[in-house]
C-alpha cells in the first residue's frame, strides 16, 4: 500500500518562498502520476502541480512560473518549491499519487482531477501573512 508523508508547511510572508517535501513508500513501478494538490477553506481541492512517469509536468495556471516540482532520481520523493508566494496560495497542501498510469492522464498528468483513483498524504499547512 502506497504511503505518502508530507513536510515543510509553515507560515510565510507574501513574496516569500517555501519548500514542501513528500516521501513515498511502497510505490512499486514508477509509472504513475505524482503531484501536489491544495485546498483552501471553503474551496474545492485543486491540483497545483504534477509530474508524469516520463518527467512531463503540468501546473495550475496561477502558480506557473512561481512553483516548481522537483522529483528525485528514485521517483519516490517529490518536492514543491513555492516562490513569490501570494495570499491565495494559502491552504492545506496534499501530496498525491494516481492509481492510474500517467500515460492515460495526459501530458504532465493534466487530466488528473484527484476525484478518484488517487492516494493521498495527510497534508501540510501553508499559511500566508502579509
């Protein structure tokens, strides 16, 4: 059974940077999507960034150019570098792995909604102070 453990959540000022980390165990064959989702109070969970088995990435429009996913060579660790943080970046950030092969979820896993066929971590909180 895949297990995901996030770390790195913190309170950060607008304009600042933060790095979130996710470590996966029992991942098996690295053919699935890995990614980061977030959920702000009163809002739906949204995919922030994802990486496919072939290394292709996809980002939420509002974070493109500010956030970067970094996967290690073993493909069991996925970091999310957050730069130029804004107030609307606040929320609970979840690491996730798809249970469908990334090859069927589009380039960079762009079709991965997380509504099904997904394994989740416990989440790590990012709060923003202005």
